[in-house]
C-alpha cells in the first residue's frame, strides 16, 4: 500500500467514525468527531498500517514532477 492509498484508507476510517458517532448523537458532530478519532484511534491505527518507506517519493522524483527541489540547503 503506498502513502496515498494509506491516507485514503485513514480518511475513510475517520469518516466512518464521524458517521457512527453522529448517528448516536442524533446530529452531525462534524470536526469534533474527526478530532475524537484522532485522539482515540490514530496512534493504534498508524501502528497497524505502517508507511511503506520504499514507496515514498524521493527528492529526485519530486524534482521531476514539479521542477522544485525539496532539499534544504
């Protein structure tokens, strides 16, 4: 799973949590439910879904994409 896929999966989990908690409350909890997920579940979720570092973009691939270097002088 690359970083983009991982981020989309995490967003899906956050939105699921928001929906469930909003249904329980009887109204849209919005950002509060998202923050609740981050506080309660983000660390554990990240442990269970580690970033595959071999799939992260390199400095060279970023330069090729936009012509801008990400190297700090």
